[in-house]
C-alpha cells in the first residue's frame, strides 16, 4: 500500500519559466543544516542539531543578460542519522581557530544517491523543524524529501498534510530524465548534485600517559569529512532543470 498523504495539483501545472542554472560546473551557493541540538556556523553551513533533520539549500545563480531571475532556490530535507555527525554536546565545545582559513576534510566519503519522491508544504513544515521556514522560504515550490523519511515522520505523528506525493511515484513512473527530454515544457526527472566539503563527522580519542600500561582515553579532537549528494526529483517542465543537459 502506498503512502496516504496530501496531494496538490500544482506539480502538474505549466508554470512560468524560472532561473536557468549556469553551464557545468554550476555556480551554486550552498547552505546546509543538520539538526540535533545547538547551532554552529561553518563556511558553507549552519548546524542546529535538535530535531534530527538535515536541510540542504542551494541558490543557483541565473544569467541576467538572458532575462532570467537572479537565482533559483532548491531545498532538500531528510533524516539525520546519529552516526553522521559528532554528538551535540561535543559540537557545543568546538572552537574554530583561524576561521578565515579554507580547510580540507580528512576523509572524503562516497556519493549518496537520494530519490526525492515527495514535496514539503512550507507553511506546515514547522512540525519537522522550525528552521525549515527560514532556510527554505525562497524555495516554496521546490522543497523535496524522500518517501522513506515521510514514512518515518508519519509514524512519529507528523501531520500527513505537510507532504505531497510527486507524480513520479503515483501516476507515471516512466518520466524521462531531463537531460534526455528535448521539449522545454515537458515534465521530467531532474538531477542535482552537491558536495558538503567539510563537517565534523567523528570524535578523536587520545591515550593519556599516566604511568600505567593502559592509560586512559579522552576526547582530543574531531575528524572532518566531505560528502557528496545526488538528488533526483520530478519537475513539471524541463525549463526548471536546464543544468541537467547533455553536453
């Protein structure tokens, strides 16, 4: 049995053209939020860790000389696993030395593929996280999440009216990828990739020299990671996904 939550016809309508993303490599401003307890600001993200929800917001710059808007906003929301980031109590103790230095992650994690099969209603998304409204207000028609995450939140008592099934999962599962679609006004499956270049993924432990053979261990730092994400989601027209073209 499929999910029984809200539907809206707006994803099947032909809407005015939005911004086109620049040719590869795209010019993207990325902001991310991972929620489990407190807030730390990094070079490319805001971390607030209470609700175990992670949010990626991308602002894709447009080409004004081609009559486009300044940017197009996208938001991708999913659950935050407990082993993805260091505990909130450790996050609270972090102090960034030389904040203007560009840091490289110690570990480069693999690419995660995510199929975003549902849209999120911005006006009701506060049940998931109070931060969604602030981060995603510019992406009202482009806030996406996964079916597995929807099921998890519904089991926790979240109102199903927050979510809207996208056509790819209910009406026509055979939409073409946008890069294979020639007609700019046809619906298709868009892909968008991004990489979170630095975040604290693990704690480091050191052993004290107390004169005994074993000694004692204590937290002595963090391990930083980098991770890529590849999102696939439905758009009502290819015009909303012109970066996903064959080159």
